[in-house]
C-alpha cells in the first residue's frame, strides 16, 4: 500500500469513494461537466469533433434513414467524442507523470491516437453504409 495515502482507511482507495446515493450522483455529474469543459477548453481535437457532432447530429436525424439507421449515425458520432475524451485523459495522465521523452509515453499516446482514428473511420463507414446501402 502506498505510503502517501496515509489518510485513507484500509478498505478505502479514495476519499471520494465513500459518497453514496444522490450525493454521489450529483458529485459525478459535476465531475463530468468539469471533464467536458476541461476537454473543450484544452483539447483542440475535442473542440473540432464537438463542432463536427454539433453539425452532423441534427443532420443524422434529418436524413432519410430507419430508426436503427438514425441510432447508428448518431452513435458513431458520440463514439468519436467518447474515444477522444479517453485519449485526452491518457495524454494528460502521461504528461502528469513526466514530460520527458520516453518510448512508453509515446506508445501510449500513439495508441490513443490510433483509437481516435479508428472511431473516425467508423463514422465514415457507418454513414456510407446507412445512407447509400
């Protein structure tokens, strides 16, 4: 057990884990809003993808598609935002640990970037398949 967490009980990993019920849900909502805000203000890729989704989400419901088609179109856009948030979290964590060039830090960031690329390719494929086949 790490020695820098001496204020934690033996069964508790984090002081925030003890909250339960509506208080926990309320706190989680606040943390999520802070996460969206931080990503939007500090991550240009996330900002660009938010604006892309802002334009394409309404378009996904306006286009002629089945209910499942609409869900796939919208879901593919939301998946990009999700993967970008996770990638940004990985990058922030790696940078927090060290700004030093290291092959494992580069690998972690590159893998996160590859995940974003796959999610963007997924958007293209889903939109192509739903709208043209």
